[in-house]
C-alpha cells in the first residue's frame, strides 16, 4: 500500500530514497471495510490520511438524521477533519468507507516531524492547503450561484469516477438538493436523448 503513496508523492515533488524511507517508517497502514468508520462525531481527529484504494466520505448529521456530505476522498487523495486535527477538539463530523478501503496514515506528531525534516514535503503540503482552500471557495460560490441543474452537471464533469461509484441520494446530499429534484433533473436530461432516437 505504501508503494501507491510513493508513486503518487514522487510525481508531485522530488524526494530522496532516505526521505521516502523516513515517511514510510512513521506511517501506519490501515484497512476499512465498507461502512466502517474512520472517524465518528465526538472523537478527535488524530491522523493525516492518504487513500490508496477505495472511497471515503466526510459528512455531518443533523438532529433529524439528515446527512450533509462535505467531501468524497477516492484513491490518491488526502483527507482529515481539519478543525479537529488542528485544535485536537472533538469533531462534529463523521468519516466512513463507502467501499473496502486501504489507507496510509500518520499521527499529527509524526507528520509534523516529517514536515520539519523534509523541506520538499513541507512545500508540497503548503501547495495542497492552498489548493484545498481554493476548491472550498469554488464550492461555496457554486452553492450560492449555480442552479440545481448546473450543480449536478458540474459534479458529473468534475468527478465522473465518483459519480459512477455512489448512489444518487449521496450526490443529492453533496450538492445540497433533494433526491426528488435530482431525479427530476436526470429525467429531463434523458428525455431529449429518447426523443432523438424516435425519428
């Protein structure tokens, strides 16, 4: 599993063999079964996580049981609950596996040690934070300015692999629209295709 991470990280920046060995020595491999939690509300996020196989989702539950999905993390992506990880206070979110999933993880202390001893990793980590912030701002803009149809199409265009791997109600939850609205949009999109085939 670490080999998958090594392939990923060496395409992002140059690391010596010793630096890669150091990253590996401080890492812990973890496997989750489908529907198993990585983090639950009330726990403290203590690990930086890289997904080598499978798919995770981060979500929050309202008091009435409604799910609000914040992000998906497929292969070759990082995930954690930023606020809890940085403050070491209990999280209000959940992270679970939508498929059997394999992870490379580091404790906060061990990852800080890597950042302090490997300049290239620190530079890459800073770039990653900037990209994550930009993506979050784009998502906020999308939520307040896009129509439901535009949100749906943007999700399909941006995340075609994830779209194929999750049920429609999770797409609706991520986009902040009802399942009924999404079903109506899909039905409307399929109609022209059917009509084109009649003539």
